[in-house]
């Protein structure tokens, strides 16, 4: 009996030892995996239904660190598009109950409220959201609206159309606002349209209000026949009240619109790219504390007219520095290499963002084949996140920080990144994700 108990005890001891070794090994594996964890996280994947799909714009934070944005399509209805992709949404992504959740704040119907929001949103000091819808509004024109979303105590958001671009004044007031808005210090809104105006190619406008009275719409500049097309990204505003934008047409320039003493606005081309130093600037420009401008070009560089990047080059990151005589000096900070035999994608899109150390971050759109349901394939080549770090002697070092790929990872970022107070970067992808309709991601450098 004693020997039987001793044998049983020995067997249990061996089992405990094996279990202890297994747990120890498991803890080692977990530790290794946790340290090797990819800093990229897909926070939400759109389904293309009621939650929206295919976001084209960058995100914006509220004071609590929640994310807000727009989807170009979504709600599953047939009112706006032939294939039932819907009229677009305004969404929120928040960290709730231990995970990230998406909620739709507003679904566009394609009627007087507008449709196809493709620009970024902005907050006012009271927590209201402002944006543009490039279509809908006046049924005779389908020229779009400028809208405001106000949160209610119930948690719902109410849309108010601040301005409808009318068909009767198409040649005067513009049509199809395809970019986001920007506030000045007085609370006036500025934006652009992609059509209308005196020559039918768009306008720069201001929307102002005094003491919560009705909003007043004013065209600041109407693009003429000899002007390049209007910007397809949001305007940038400096401390003096001048507006800046980039032109991604063959003109390939950076422009400034300045108020004059007479109350008019004067346009000026401050720099024009020549191909070898950049081509087709994309996304808005940003400022550093010294007043220098930074941006990206979708093409250009040493590979200009080279087949490796569709004959227009692989893109650049540039800086524009102002001088006392009003001239701007351009410096190319980085030429993106040919995609052949490298892990780089081509085609930087959207704006740049600085971190606290002066490093620049941005996104490369890449190129993917488009599959069923809007999903993409042929990864790598579906876009990436890059970092540009300043060094001695004015040199900058570039590195690929994340490569977008197959499936739930998301693909083809179409807008710039934003940064939170802890240094994490957030953005959107136009395609892929769980259902092929893009998503919202976070990247921790």
C-alpha cells in the first residue's frame, strides 16, 4: 500500500513538473511574442453597409482622444450610386469597454443634406463638427453642401446645412466641394470647390458668421482659364491669414492666396516643380515653427520619365523656405527610390506630420490590383508608412515603418496621418480590411 502511494505521488510530481515546465516555456514564448509585436493595429474595418466604406480623408481627434472621419460610401441604399454603395457617413471610433468601437454619427441621404463626403472634418471650440459633401444639396445642380454636426444630450448628432451650392449661381459660387475646411482665428471657414466659378474649374471660398447670425458665403478667388485646377486637398492657413494649397495637375505648383488692403485676395504661384525635383504635389502642406512649408509630390525625382514609376518618377518630400524678398526656396529632402528591387512603395499621398523630435511621417499609397467587392491584392505594393529623420548637414534618412498587405491589414492609404499626445499615429485605408472597404488604423513608432 505504501509503495502504491509512493508511486502515485511520484507520478503526480512528474505531472506537476511537466506542467511547470510547460507554463515556463509558454511564458517565455509569450514574452518573446509580446516584444516582437507589430506596432500596427487595425482599429476598425468597414463593411460597406450601414457603417460606411472606403474612407478617403484623414481623421480628427476630439478632446477625449476619440477619432472622427468620413466614409465616401455606405448605408447600403440605392439613392446615390448605381451599385448600392450608399451616400456616405460621418463616423466615430472610440476605445470603449476594452476595445475599439465604431459608431455612425450621421448617414447622408443624397437629398438636401448632401452626399459623398470626401474631405476631412474639423471641430470648433464647442465640440461641433464641420465638413463638406461634394454632391447632393440643390436637386437641380447636385453641387454639394457645407454642413455642421452638433451633438445632442441623447448622444445623437444633428446635421445643419450651412450652405448649399446652388445651380442658379453655378458660374459665380462654385460647385462640388471635394476637400475639407479650415478655421481662422476669428472662426471663419475656408475651403475650395472642384467645379463652377467663372471658368468652371472651381473657387476658393469663405464662410463667416457674426454673433451666431446666419452664415455668409463669399467667393475669395475664382480660378480662371489660365489658372491650374483647384486643390484636391485641404487648404493650409498661416499666422498672417494667407492660404496655401498644392496643385496636382501638370502645372504642379504650390500656391498662396493673400488678403490685400482693398479687401480682395491675390493669388501667387510660389513654386513650380520641374519633374526632377518633384511632380504632382499631393495633399496639404504643413508648417514648422519657423514658417517653412513641407509637403510631398506623388511623382518626380531622378526616376522622372522612368518606367519603374509609371514614367513620372516615384515621388519626393520637399521643404519650401520663405525669404525677406517674398521668394521661396525649395529643398528636396528625400527622393523615393524606384520600386524595383526595394521594399518601398511609390506615390506619397496626403500631408505630413511632425513628431516631437522633428521626424516626419507620411503614407505611400502604392499600387494594388482591385478585386471583387473592392478588395485589393498583389501585396506588397499596397502602401506603406514611412519616417523621415533629420541628420547632420541637412541630410534626412528615410525608413519604411509598416507595409500594408493582404486581408485585414488594410491597403492603399488615401490621406495623411494624425498624431496623438503620446506619439501614436492614426490614419485610414481606402481598401481591404475584413470586408474590402478599408479601415481605421493606429501605428506606434
